[in-house]
C-alpha cells in the first residue's frame, strides 16, 4: 500500500496538506515567521503516534471485552539540542478510566499495540528511545 500526499505553500510558513480528503494547515509560530494558524510538523508526528496506538488499543479492548469508560493517550517528547532537531526521547502514557478494570487484558492490548500493531510506534523506535506507562483512574 502506498500513501501519497501533496503539500502546497499558502503564504509565509503556512502550508496546506490533503490527507485522505482531509485538509490540514501546517504553520509555524510567529517567532519563526509563521502565523501559528495550524500545528507545526513535529507535534503532528506525536499526534500520529498517539492516534495510531489509541486506535489499536480501542479495537483490542473491544475484541477482548475489556471496555473501559474512557481512556486518554498522552505523549511527551524531548527534542535534541542540535540541528536537525528530532525527538530523542518519547514517553507514551495510557490513562484508563473505569469503575473496574480487567488489567490483564488492558495491559495485553497496550503491549500488542506497542510491540506488534502500531506502525507509527515502530517508526519512532527507529530514531527515539520510546517508553510507555499505564495509569488507572478508578471512577466511583
């Protein structure tokens, strides 16, 4: 399978990219010549990572009948100091909310995403030290 995108310059540091019939504006902050009218490319990479693994986990939880009330994926990343700047350390936190948890199935779903299914996670491993953690929040 191939993915093809096209990115078109709109003005200053603003570009428009069409991804699967969805248009995304990418821009830079004002201090580097942009207008901050869209996300910057590097944080979009983190969004791709969190979205990819979250979709895996949601699908796996449903298949394993281990649904939770809600869950969130947070990503924290550290850039290198020198150019070209890239994410050298990335930490992914999975936060699950429920009254009761099937922790073994939740942990298995995260492990399968991290180590088998999430291609974006695998891409990040090629250039970053990637770690993850699971947090459980019990609802009353």
